[in-house]
C-alpha cells in the first residue's frame, strides 16, 4: 500500500554504525568521542542567540516561506561579498529561497527537476559516490534513477565529467555536486564547475551545487562556486546567467548553528519561483526569530573566520598525529578526514574497542560499483567537529590504534 520507492532507501549510516559496534564495550575508561557525526559541537555566536530571545513575541504568526526582506538582503550582501559578484547578478526579490536547512532544499529540488521522462526515458539524477545521503533519497523519491559517479583519489575525489556516458547525460534531470566535498574535502575548480554547468546547459538539466562547506577551507584562496562559474559562462537558454543552476548554502557549518535549521538556495528567477511554489505547499517558513538571527549571522564575518581557524587548527592536529599513516591526506576543505585504513568496518570496530572513538566506515556512504566493489570500503570518515582539546586527544589515540 505504501510508496515502494521507500524500500530503495538504505539505512542512514549512523544506524548501520550503531549495529556494527553494538556488541563492543570500549576497553578504555575514557569518555567516548563521536567522530562519526556531522554536526559541529561548538555553539553559535551569542549575538545570534540574543536576537532569537529578543524576538520572543514573534512566534504567533506564520512566517513567509520566501523569507523576510531583511534575511534575503543579508544573504544577497553575503553572496556578493563572498563571491565578488556584480551587484545586479542576484535579485533580492526573486532569486533567493531561504530553507529550513539545506537538507530540505536539496531534497525538494529533485521534485522540481525530475519530470516523468527525459527524452522518453527514465530520468537520471547524477551524484558523486560517496555522497551525502539526502541526494540519493531525493532522487529515488522523485522517481529518478540515481547514477553514482565514482570519486577516488585517481579522479581527484571529484566525478570525472568526461567519463559520463552520452546516453546517461541525455537522460539527466539533475546533478548534485558538492564542493568542498563531504566526505573527501575536494574543492572543484572554477573550470571544473564551468564544465559541469556547460553539460547542464547542453543536456538541459539542473546543476545543484551543494556549497554547504564553502566557508570551511584550508587553501590560501576561498573555494570558488557555482555563481562565479555561471557568471563566467554568461546567460543560458532562458537568457539568465544562473540558468540550469541552483546553489545551496547553510549556517550549520559556517556558524556552527545546525540546530537553527537555516540555509538558502540561490538561482535564476524561474528556478527560485518554482522552488518557492513547491515549498509553499510542502515546507514551513523559518520562524521569524530564526530569520532575524540568520540575517545577523550572514552579515557578520568575524565568527565565520574564527570557525574556519578552529577547524584549521584541528586539521593541523590531524596532520601532526596521523600524517605518517600511508592512507592519510590533508583535505582542502570541509570538516572530515577520509583515511584509507585497509578495511573501514574493521578500523571502526577497533577504534571503538581500543580508543572509545566512533568513526564511520566509508562504505556506509558509498554505493557499490557495478562489479560489486565498494570504493569506500578501505576508508573511514572522521569528523573534526569537537573542540580542539577533544579532537587533539582523540587523534592522538587514533594514531596509536591505526599506526
Ligand atoms: C554535504 C552536505 N550537504 C548538506 C548538508 C545539510 O546541512 P543543513 O541541512 O544543516 O543545512 C550536510 C550536513 O551535514 C552535508 O554534509
């Protein structure tokens, strides 16, 4: 009776990890550290929490799904600054869709992009492999066939765009691309994104840039993004520079505010109008106090710089403790280590037993290839989301177990 597409969704990786280590009690008498999770453990800036408290009289009304003018203005101002955009690229009224966390936006955008058929065949949703689990669920529930693009060290941990078969591109309705990536931390260059957007225009699909980690990077220059690629390419078929593109950003990582559920999508007026239309039927507008605090967080750079520096310090600690492991590399962005350990599940069990550290086996984030091999099997994902002292001590113990 119920929607059978649900059967195609695999268990969330955290449920699989819980089952994997259920029979193990850590041998060490130390507070366990969950480096398997994805939510920053720091607190959002106090000024934002104060704004929420100051808006305590704003919980009665339904907030507008399209967001307050104040929030959209703050978002546009941030985008213009962050990506050095010309002022007329992003229109505050028509091109920004606040979302209650980008997970919501990433999921619902598939409903927008996937039609019954593409060129008479089942539509495809392209995504990197490994991937953020929402891409796959969104694709399946929208009726598309998820096609997983292998990303390994050999491909620079980004999909090889030249390797996507013509037949697949003809059927593609949307393409999820994440930069900086989760879990491998690769950063797509502007040329790479231009090429992906060029394909989107040639084959008429939507390029969905998940730029949720755009503010966490360890390179001298900030990662470039979809908006800059679009600007460089110029208008598409509908005459707008953001044709065939939507980019998602979040406060969950930039401001350590995952609990606020606050992000946005930006795209052409046509795409954003349809996204908002869909959201007005299916999603709640963000509460006014959250919108007010979000506006302040997009407007303030000091805390975002401090957050980035805190992650950089943890990355440095990782390099110090784990740098000698043959499977270690320092990621360019994001908040994860992706370490080749031989067998990810074995390592996860061992780390839990011997060091009370939880990590995710890479295969829980990765679909098997056609030949049955799983490119994530040899890896673990380690989240550096705890404050420095906790990370540093855990990475030290991790080195002893894995070394
Ligand atoms: C790659 C990626 N995209 C999107 C999200 C969703 O972020 P949020 O819904 O908190 O904005 C996450 C969260 O962990 C993520 O890792």
